[in-house]
């Protein structure tokens, strides 16, 4: 349906907008491992608490984090499953090691080439 | 192609990479055992690695730093050597430390097992990396990729899949 795809398009826009900022990406990462209060997040970045709260609101709109109250604290929780995150990180790690192993082979070729001279 | 097989286990936060090289076992071992060779391949492009301390004995430590020659990022790392069986097996646990050598806050141990074996006329190197936490994985990735080169497209794809579900 047109309305549905429009809705999905808006949701995708919100998601891309939310992820376009490094601080917001970092908030998602930090709140995936465990819940963190808004004030705790505020201490992590060289920006005002109000700015952090705005970032959190953008992430809530995009469905990337959820917010709930615990006593006097506002807690923020990343909403992407841990397992999905682990999959993504392993993919990145694989890329790191593929590049590293290419360098490994280069050094290997250089050292063994020298030995055979 | 050097990399022969990659097996990832998200639940166990582990990865096994198998690579093959057309050379003798001892040559492959040498790239881990000789700090001058190790620093030529460990750091990502644009970073200079220095392995200042390299005591390859069980209970020993290997300490290194990686720095951006343009004065940017700097990472310090320490490996605790757990097992050494030259030239076929090395097990280290990785801890990222502060400038004074103490482990960083929130850092968790990463275990790396390196097994080197003959496979016909080639040498097979099997790298097993196990992480205790997602943050440990992130640290390992951050140290393996030069600043700004890290692609976030795969993350966006994964997040989109999650939201669309």
C-alpha cells in the first residue's frame, strides 16, 4: 500500500538521519551493552545535557533506543538486539583481519624472498 | 587468496580465521616471534606500530603502541602470553591499557589463539579470537582500522533489517 510504503519511507528517513551523527551512533553503541542514564551519557560527550537529550529524542523517534524512568533517572536502552550487534561487529572484525593478513603475507613474501637471495 | 576460511559465532563472540601461505611453518612463526616483523604488519595503514617489549614466554608480556604519525590517535596494547609452543602455537590475552600501563576502564580480555600447521606444501595458520564483551570487540576493531576508514554501511543495513522486522 502507498500509505504503508510512505510510512516505511519516513521511518527509513528517520533512521538514516538518526545514524548520520557520530554522537548518536555512539549513544546507540553505548546503550546496547547496558542501560545508561541520560546524565551518565551527558558526561561522555563534550556537549550540553540538553544536546544529549535532543540526540536521545531523535534516536527514540527512529526506534533505535527506548527511554524509561527509574526513580529520578531517565534510562536509555539500545533496542537493536545484542546478537545482531555481535554479527555486525564480527563482520567488521573479519574485514580487519583480512586486511591484516594481506599485510602479513606481504611481509612474509619480503622476508622469505630475502632469505632465498 | 590467502584467507581460506572464516567461521564466526555471534553467540560465543568468537571468530576463527584460517589462512594459508606457501612457505615453511618457521617463516610464519617468525612474523609473530620477531617484534621487528610483527610491527610491519600489525597496525593498519597510516599507523606506525612499535613493539617495545616482547617477552615470548608463558607469563611474559608483549607491549606495543600504535600511533598516527600525524599526531592523532595513539593506542597502547598489552598481550599477556599464556602459551608458547614454537613454532606451532601461541596463546595471548589482549588487554588495552592506559598510558601508565594499567588496564583501561571497562576493558575486557580478548583471547587470541594462533595455531600453525603444515598442510601439504603450504602452511596453515588458524587464528581463534574470543571476546568477553561487545565492547572488547569494538576496541579490537577500533585498533585495527584507521580513523575514518570504518564503514558504517553494514551497521545501517543490519539496523534497517531490525527496524523493518
